C-alpha cells in the first residue's frame, strides 16, 4: 500500500513542477506577443507616410510570428491543463486510499429500494461500492458502469472474460490516466449517447421521400422521350 501512496505523491510532485515550468513559458510567450503587437503599432506609425504595400508587408512580418506564438501558447495551455488534471487525479486517489471518496460520483440518483440487493450492499450513494470504484468521466461511461452494477453477470465465462479485461487494464496505469484526463477535459453531453445511437440506425429518408418517389418514375420517362 505504501508503494501506491508513494506513486501518487511522486506523480503530484513531478506534474506540479511541469505545471510551474509551463506557466513560466506561457507568461514568457505572452510578454513576447505583447512586445510584437507594440512593435507592429509603432512600425505602422513610423511607416504611415509610405505606400500601403510596404505597410502591409511590414504588418505581415509582425503578424506571422504573433500567430505562431498564439498557436504555441494554445499548445502550452493544453499541456498545462492536462498536467493539472493529473495532479487533481493523484490528490483524489490519495484521498480515496484514506477512504474519502467525496471526489467521485456515487450515483445517488440510482438508489432504488425495489432492487433485490441494492440497499443491503450499498451499491449507490455516499461511501457506496459504486463510489469507491467509479472513475468514469463521461455520461456514457457512468451509465454503462451503473448498468453493470444493476445487472451483474451470471455466467462463469462472461465473468472470467471481464476479470481478464480488468486485469489487463490494471497494468496499464498511464493509459488509464490518459483516458481519465481526456474524458475530464472533454466530458461531452448527456445526449451524446442518444446521438451516437441514432447514427447507427439505418435512415429511410430517401426511400420515404415523396420527391424521390416521383423522380424514380420521372427520370426514366424523360430518358425515353429524349431517346425517341
């Protein structure tokens, strides 16, 4: 257990240093951009009496590095957000190791007294089994995990297959953390699952459209008249 504590502590320290370094770079990039903008304004003022082609060319010389720095700034900001999310993940996991699961969703809305063993086992809610293991960050993932709890597997083959999948993922810590952070940064919406389901359903728009029903007869008739 101490190794797990040490792992998350080391991660927090490492990513905190990375966040500090990225923040310094972002501030430096912002200062350089500000100087370039000030230089561009001064350049326009000095060249205002010249032809517009010269002024436009001078502006481009400033705009190109400004745009490149903006793109680089966005990349640095994304890396910083990613590192900050990993720091929060580490802190939440350390709390979880001390039986504080407040950072994770317990799906209290799924508590149902009609379920055969839901209340007896504290499946959902505060300090529940679901909250202890729930690391889902999207609506679809949460609903899938809820469904697994409410409808557990009954066949040995399916249970063993899921255990093998969990055992395989348990060794891929970096991969799981990457998925967690990406989900946190892009959680999606509640309707995303419905939208994805609708995309998999066949569409009969063209078949049921009155326009295409007419065109099926109209186009052959036009060709017959044209060829005759």
